[in-house]
């Protein structure tokens, strides 16, 4: 973790959120992420939809940050700005992962998340056995924001970045909030159907019409017997016990007095 980022955060903490802070934070992040430069061609701080805090465009390979919207949220604005920045940067990493075409679990799930883009740009790595329509797939992917594997991965990595930044603060309220955000990132998309928890990754594939991929992913998970950390990270099956107590222990969240907005629809 960059000491410069922590120093920057400490310098601006408690002040109004400024373009200067966001610009400097972005520069510090990019110094450690030179491999992402081809996937981040533009960076702007601008006002757009009141609901959106940040946006990454796969087409333009650009990151746009809505400072005014971030400043209006009921949370430390510098802390939230860093989270939004990192979230969008992780989307750029997802695009890089797609082009690498690897077959590990994370790469596979990111491919599912970006399959409409892959089809449009002629980098679809798997046969289209479900006769997927590119336009419908792009639309249905947006509707499945909560269960989208790429969104979950970006959110988890962004939250972990903030927790690691503040980990030496011990029991500070900022660290507590950050761990609460990480808790919601791990549990996002899981739904109790009365018998078991529907895994987000499976639900995403079913609702976007990728039925063959759903079948293959289930077989892969059953054969590999992935550990708990892998399953909760990538939205795969977990038990009630793993969901209720496992995540709290994993993020070291031993208190219940955190308040975090669970609506993640303001990141793209």
C-alpha cells in the first residue's frame, strides 16, 4: 500500500472534497498500475447524473468521477472518493483481463460479465451455443447489476484497497465503515430462496440467458471443490453459516454499529 496515498488522505481528511484531492489520488494509484495505462485513456472530474458517483467506459476506456455527487453522500467524502476511484480502476483491470483471454476462474467470470462487449468486438472466446443476441445481452447485463460478476469483483477489490489503506488505524470509525463496505461487497447478490442462498454468479448467467455457461460453471465448481474464500469472492455457493458468520469474521467486523448505504447502483 502506498504511503503517499495515506499521507494524502490524512492531509485532506475533514476538508471539503476538491478536484485537487481526486487528481492527486488518481495519479498515486496509477503510479502502481502502469500496466493499466492502455485501458485508461482519459480521466475527468465532471458533473453528470446525480445518482452516479463514477463511471468507467469500456468503449472510450475512460474514467469519469462525479465529485459533487460524492460530496453529497453521508460518508467521509475523501474515503468515498478513493473507493469510487478504485472501483472504476478495477473495471479497467477487468477489461485488461478480458483481452488476456485466460481460463482461470476470475478471468472466466469477467468474460461472462463483459460478454456483450466481447461479442461486439470479435473477441468472444466461447461458442455461442445459446444463440445470444448482443443487444439483449447488453441490456440484461445492466439489469443484473447486483449479481454481475465483474461488478462484484470490482467492488470487493476497491473495498479491500480502502481497508488496507486504513488497517493501522485499529478501531477507528473510518476503518469500521470500510470493513462494513467490504462486508456488503462480499454478500452482494446473494438471495435467500427459503431453502438455500442463490449464488450471484449462477443467477447472473441464468438471467442473461447464458444457460450453457451456467451448466459448465456449476460442473467446474463441483469438481474443483473451491475453498470458502474463493466461493464468497466470486459469488459461488455458500452455506447459511458461511454467509452469516463467515463474512463477518473474514472482514474482521466484530461490531454492529456501522452504517453503510447498501445501494451499489451508483457505481458503473
